[in-house]
C-alpha cells in the first residue's frame, strides 16, 4: 500500500545549485524527472510480511531443557527456572521487534521535540524537588548530578510511568533461541534467572522491554548484576519499586563508567559563517580553547568559557541545524542507548531541569523524514557517482556519511555528511547528468595552514 505525499518544490539552495551546474534545457528535463523520482521515493514501502518467529515449539522445548540443565549447573534452582519459564513458547512479536527495520529516519529536531516536552520538563522539575534529599545524598556519594539522574529516568520510563509490559525471562528466552544474537541474549537470560534466584524480584513481577531492559532506568540483566545497589537496606536490589535502589544503581553505574564530576556533558554552540565543516566529526576532539579560536561561541553568541577540556563537535541535523560541543561525559550516556540523538536529549533535558533554556539555534533546519527506501536510493545514486556508500541497506552508517561528504565536497557544498531530502534531490540531479568534474586549479605552495592542535583524538563511540 502506498501513501500519497505532497510534493514540495526544490528549495532555494537546490535551485541555485541546479542553475549553476546545468544549462536551461537540461534543467527543465532534470526538474521534471526529479519530481517524478521524488514522488516515487516519498511513497512508503509496500507492505511486506513481517518476519515470523522461527518458532519450532518441539525444538524450543528441547533447547529449553538443555538450558535448564545449564542453569542448574550454575546454581539456579529448578524451582526458580520452572517458575520463570514453565510453559513459555517463542513470542513472535518479540522476534518481529528485534528484526524490524525502522521505516523512517527521524530527524533530530523531531526526536527532541517528542521527548523533551514542556510536560516532561515540568514533571521532571517536580520530581527533582520531591526527591531532593535522596538525590543530594547520592550526589555526595557518587558525584552524579541530581538533574542528570532525573533526566535519564524521564527519557527511559517517563518517570516510572512505562516500565515495560513484557515478561523478561520469556522475552529473553525467545531472543536467545531465535538465533540472531543468541549468545548475547542467552547470557542475559542466565543473569535474569540469577537475579530471580537471589530473590531481588518475583518472576511474575520481572517485567520490562521486549529486549529485556528492566526497572525504573531500564538496566539489562548483566548491568543489574554488575552495578545494582541495595540502597534502602531491605536486602533486595529492587530497581522496579524502590527509587533509592534504582537511582543509587544508576549513579553507581555512571561512576564506575568514569563520570567526571567537575565536567559538563556538553553545550549548544554557535558556529561562524565561514566554518570549515570538515572539522565537525564525532570521532575527533580539540580543546575548547581551540574551538573558540576558530570562532565557535556559546549558543547566545557569548565567548566560550576558558577551558582546555577536549570536545567534539556534533551536527545532529546538519550544518543548518543546532551544533553541540560534547565532552567525555556525553560518551558515557551512550552506555544506556548508543544513539547520539538519545544522549543529546538526556543532556538537554537535564539542563532544562536545572533552569537552562532550550535550543537557541537551528530550528529552521526542520525537514520531512527520509524513508528507508529514500536512503537506499541515496546509497545507490552515490555508488553510481563513484562514492563508496558501503552496503545498500537503508542505514546511514559511517561509510554512507563519508560518501555524502565526498559528494558535497565535489559539488562545493558544506561537507557536513548529513542526509536530508534536499541532499537526496541534489544527488539524484547529479546522477542524471553525470559526475561533476571541476577544472583543475593550482594550489599555491605557500597556502596558509590553520594553527590547530596537531593530533585530534577520538572521543565518541559510534552509533549502533
């Protein structure tokens, strides 16, 4: 089934690019062809059958019997195992969710708007005030700011409102048996059974996400076993019903990961008009003072505070959107969810909870979502133009982003590596007319070299 979408004209930047690169007759032909291509690309993928669980109940029961023996050998009682998994069969819905490819790529500004809402900010401030004594005591012990813990809580479960509806042992058994990441989920299942054996929660109450994340702050079973804390002293590490346990466990986890108590996660910044976009890479850092020397300021235009902290520059919605300098603590937030969008949302919500304003720049960069089909089309067109986009899979991975940067550089565009509908249209137009071959120009031997620190170092983990 296809859905109809309203075609939008080429925006001002794309129109200028077309007129600069094509003669009038080709321009007319190309625009007509691009409109037809855009109409096809913006149609959603035809409905495809969902991947069914390869649930062979008899084989699953054999597999479960072997797992039972292994669990007993690890000190888990037969009673605990049977109470958690007796009568369980593979859940087709869990398998479908594990294999599902997102149909659309959500732009950062849309992602942020849906997660850092006025209601969530207001509720977070109320909870921050309500729990101030508990959170202050945890900050004194672990060094984690109260507003950060509450922001994680808000993003993970909406302040405890959505802990997950799946029976965790059954979901993990499904994922361990189904095979795509079987070894990982088998280990998680054995850890979940150990948690039950230790009496921290009853099997019927061990509920969470389809992937097995549990409790107020959505710990995986292995994280629970490594970092969970019994903060209220009742002999149980109850991350579902005890806020002292849940927050102390989160603070302990961040502390053990290496949280720097005297450093921020990052900040929104403003970039100069002549900024070299090649410097914006999540894998490279420079001291804040070096960014300041390049003309980078705070979001309101004020100078950056004097600092030699290493920072990487993120452009989550391309060069037209908001820009952020992020520090080591930002990287640690990815332990919860390896997504730059997620970690930025946590940091921004934490700042809003302590009274800082929302985003000041980049709101004009909003654009429609790209579908997976459009990303596949983009990858194919880039490949045809000689830019290695990697596997044609509809996923904007590092190789596809590098191919986008190469195309942008070849066309004299800001090389931010960002995929947008505007970029897709430009790539489609260039694919119709052939690769751009600019005339060779001599580079003066005495061209000035920017005075920058010589060896940028990696900071950020890649997104999954």
